[in-house]
């Protein structure tokens, strides 16, 4: 057996990279269309590059980025709950004329963040990033 062969990329890392491809495309679209340059949007690009290059700093950056996403999700959730207590009729999300239901959106965002935590904290990801 060849000891110098790179280990095969784990499925969960492949799924994370696929998610980050989509998020990177959305980030570039948002930055070019709306001139929105923020850490939540463009922070995915260095994490994506680090995962592809299998850089040593990727694990720290991945955990930092997911922490930032978790903090943002908690802040938006808290704000929505408080606003709903004050005026329930005004708590809605409309994007380009479409009313987006908040509970399914929140469940989707929560599952994406939990998935990133699962992949980021797994030993499989650590082993993938360490062994070249």
C-alpha cells in the first residue's frame, strides 16, 4: 500500500464543500448586485478555499465562521420573537414580492448551522485537514 497517497475525502466534507460552493456563489452574487460586503456573506470564501487546499488554518476559520453564523441566527431569532410579541401582524419576511414563512426558514437555517457544527467538530474532518 502506498503510504504517500492522500486519504479519500469524507462524504461529510464533500457535502460541506458543496454547501460552501453554493454559499460562495450567493456571496459573490450578493456582493456584486447589492454591494453588500459583510463578514457573514464573504466569510465563506476563505473557509471554502481552506477546505479545498486542506490548509492547517481551516479548522480554526471554520469554527470561527460557524460561531459567527450561530450568533447571527440567535440574534435574528431573538429579534423576531420579541417583535412577534409586540406586533404579530408585522412579523413577516417578503423577498421580491414573495412571503417567506418564518418557521420553515428558521428550521432550514438551524439545520444548516447544526450540520456545519457536526462536520467542523468531527474527527473525520480533523484527520482530513491534517493528513496530506
